[in-house]
């Protein structure tokens, strides 16, 4: 049986006063997994870049991995934007997300 998403009633959107929620544990997990993949591609790219003599097509590979990391970063940002809208925040809301708890904190800037 699927669990219903728990809605926190103690948080309200600053502008339209509708109930909003933090990220669920599954959403936090997905976000963390995306970040791990991005970091892995960036790490591999840097390692190959410093050892291009050992890797055939080294410079090409570096460019490919950097491009993949950029695409994945954009995908992660789109995921976060869509999830924030699902959580009840307005599009373009600036916030911080605790990657352990999923708590969303609005930026004051």
C-alpha cells in the first residue's frame, strides 16, 4: 500500500498562504543520487585531465564528461524546480534544501 505524502501544516508560502511541505525522504534520496552522479563525472573529468598522457582520447573524453556533468546538473536543477512547485512554492523561489532531512529554508535575499 502506497504511503500518502505527509503535509506539514505549520509552514505557509509567504505570498499566497497555501500549505507547503518539505522534500520527502524519497525526493531527498533522488536528489542525492543525482548529485553523486554529477560529482562522479566531474571527478573522472578532472582525473583524466591531469593524466591525459595515460588516456587515449584524453582531451575528448574530458570534454565529453564535462558536458555530461553539465547536462546532469541542468536536469537536477529542473528536478528541484519542479519539486519545489509540487511542494507549494512559487516558481523561482530562492531557497536552501537540507540534503539530510529535506527541510526547505527560504533565502532572505
